[in-house]
């Protein structure tokens, strides 16, 4: 079973047709580029439909991920699967 890490979206913008998310994660989380996860429905553990994310960069306690979602609404939490 893969471990998961919860993160908070602190900013976002659209770039080349995809939404780019800046996410704050725990400083000791073992997150690496290429890992995947989901945008969560508000503050629950339920993944949004089509809310898959892919981590593209990690720097300390922050990571950058992309998603095909067109809008986030009130949804500001993600769950990333670490291997």
C-alpha cells in the first residue's frame, strides 16, 4: 500500500492549457517529480472527479504540480501518493 501525503494549494495559474498548482507539503515528505495524486473535495479525503495531479518539481516543503482541471472552486487540498 502506498503512503499518502496531504498538501495545501497556496497558489495556482494556467500555463499552456493546464493548471499549475503550488503546494505546501510537510518538509519531511518523500515527494519526488513524477508522483501523482488528486485534488480533494474541500477538506474531505474524497478526490474530485478528473482532479488528478502530477508533481513536476519539488523544493523543500513546496512542490509544483499540474492538473487538467479547469477550475478549483473552494478545493484547496491535495493528496499525493508517495512510492
